[in-house]
């Protein structure tokens, strides 16, 4: 990259359209925002996506497992997230995971049956079934389009359109400039939702933000997922149980061959698995990091596949390259520094927020994956009006973001952003001072459990109180004993080892 500059001449851009709500990015956050806004009553919505399908990392990056949707016997992550799987259940082989009526079960036979499928059994004892769902990404692409078609009178979809720059008037976002095969054009909107995942819009508005995550976290890595067909996952599971030393050597051997950490993971079918990978210290908003992730991963696929055939022929003898994800798996780059920044304290102290918009069980082991409250202020940028920022770039510090960038939190914050935008437009208010009680009531009506809301089943709150919000762990006790010591060193010494051990 040189230090030279090119001064672009001023030009007049055609206005492609105008709308009430413009959602930039059709990943799990953006798609959810548009659907939720339409169902909340908004009538003039545009959803813009750079690829030709919805879902982002979910459908294009093949992040085909959604974890930690339940805690004990309650499914805390519901709403549009659970609707995905309800809609897919009637399609053969489209989803795999413990049913809603099985979550929390401690039956040893069920625990044994699901133990081979990562994430379906709790880490802590007594071991219980967890709502974790594996799905076929192409079936979900179809279903996400169907959801949009059901709202076609309210939502206009622009595929192959890349939002590149906010249109600013002072500190107010008035719309977005986007690029497509038709050239450079503008869209004006009353409310803009930046659901790009990398803060492509908010980073240019003057809103404060940070970049990347702590280098020891999962979020500081990139991936290019690929799938292997012709396998037998059940036989692979049995082989690992009866050959623990060989199993450990296999995982080490794959990483040595590839040159980066990678691992086979179960899928929605017994004859297909996916290879997840973790390229360390990468920023998914950097051209060089994106390029190297793509090239290096593809360069090693044949060697990894041959190694699996050789060391575990019982399961991989007939294995073949099934497909490669059409887009890179992006985990973290720019992070909003919003009106509220989530930190480890949110997991170690279970704070309560008047503006709570999501109440999610997560992958954090500090509180045994118990639900935490996500406040509206965490998707609200500082110093900028008419803008909301849900998804994996929402406001959290460089460690807490690791537990909040997953699909459920993208959907949850996206659904809330859509409802908030709809309420603000219909009430004639700004998103900054939207009627949050009205937003919360609509979210609960959309099957999103929220604490202290009279429409939420009280057994959810009782579950949290009965189980101390998960704060019975050693890590939580240490954190609560020294709240000022909740820093990176605490994470390295008391939390990171839990994931390494797992």
C-alpha cells in the first residue's frame, strides 16, 4: 500500500430510492432487522446486501452451527432465531439438534446420544442437553428469501449492492451511497441500520469505535470453512472414544499440515462434516488478511483431506471435497464504542438494564453460559443521529466481544434494531430517544423473552434466580471478590484456561 493519493472529482449521484428504514447488510443481523421492522408495522424498508443471498457468515461463510440457545430447561434465545429452525424442521436433513422439549434433560442415555455433537451437552455438571442447532446453509438461504417474500409489500431487497459511505448532514445520517453494477448511487432514509458486521458505515460518521479483539480470543481470527462428504461421523466418534491418543494426534496433525488450527465438526448430516479453522491475528476488514485467509486455506484442503483418509480410514476412507464456503468467515474487525460498552463485568455480575433488548445465554464460561442482558445503548452510537449498529460489531470491549459475536447475538440485536427503527418512524421520534418500553413490548410479542416484562413467562426469571445467574463458578467468585481486577490478566489466568481445557 503506497502513500500516494488520488483526488476524486466531485460528481452528482443519482438518487436510487428513498425509504423510512435502510438496512445495510443482509447477514443475520440485517435480515432480522428488516423482518422485525416490517412485522412491527414499518411499511417502507430497503434491505441492501453485497452478495446475492441473505445470511452472511451463516449461509455464505458456512457457520452452520448455532450454539447456546438454552440454559438449564429454558430456551432464552427465541424470536427470529428460533423461527429459522421451526421453519426448517419439516425439510429432511435440514436441521439437527436437541428438540425444545428435550433441553435441560439429564437422562444419561440422551446425554450419551448427543455427546458426539459439539455444543449439545452442557460443559458443567450435572450434564444436560442444550439447544444447539446444526443446519444446511443452502436450505436456510431459501427460507430467508421466503421470509422476505412474505413481507414484499414492506421490504424492497437490493442484492449485489454494497453500501460504502454514509450521507451526512452535520451529525445526522441521512442515507447511504452504494455501489453496484449500475454504478454509484444514493439512497435516503429516515433511519439507517448499519448491519455490515465491520462497521463500514458507522466508522465514517464520527462515531467512536475500536478495532480487532484481544489476540488470545477466538474473535481475533479469520476462517474459510469447507465441507467434506462421504464420511461417517458416528464411526469417527466411536474411533475417537476408543483411540484417544490417536484422536489427539489427528487434531495436532491437521494443524501441522495446514499451518493453522483447524478441526472437523459435525454437521446436520452423518455423511458430511465441516472443517472450521482459525487464522490467528487477522482483521477481517484488511485486504491482505482476507486474501491470505482465502489462499492459505484452499492451498491446504487436499492435503488435510488425504491425511484424514490415511489416519482414520474407518470414517474417512471415501471422503471427498463436498464444497467450499462462498465467502470468508469473518469474526471481528471494527467494534462500536457506543453509549454502553459491554465488558466481563456483564458476565460476572449479571447487571439489570432498563433498556434491555436481548436476554441471551452465551458461550461465556465465567457465568456457566447463563443469560446476560444486552442493553439498547450497546447498539446506539455516540455523537451520531438516525443510526443503529446491531450485529457482531456492536459495542463491547476487546474481550467481551468474543462471547457476543455469534449468530444468536447478531439476530437478537438485529431484531431489536428493526423494532426500534419501526417505532421511531411511526412515532416520529429519533432512535436515540425511542419509546423503549414500546420496543420491549413488541419484542416480547415477537417471541423474545425479556426480563421484568409482564408478558414474559415468569419461569424464565425464576430459572436465573434459582441457579444464581450462573455465578457459582470459580471464575465468577474471583471476579466478584475483586471487581477492579477484571482486566486482560484476569481473562488470561482465570477464563482462557477454561476454553483451552474444554
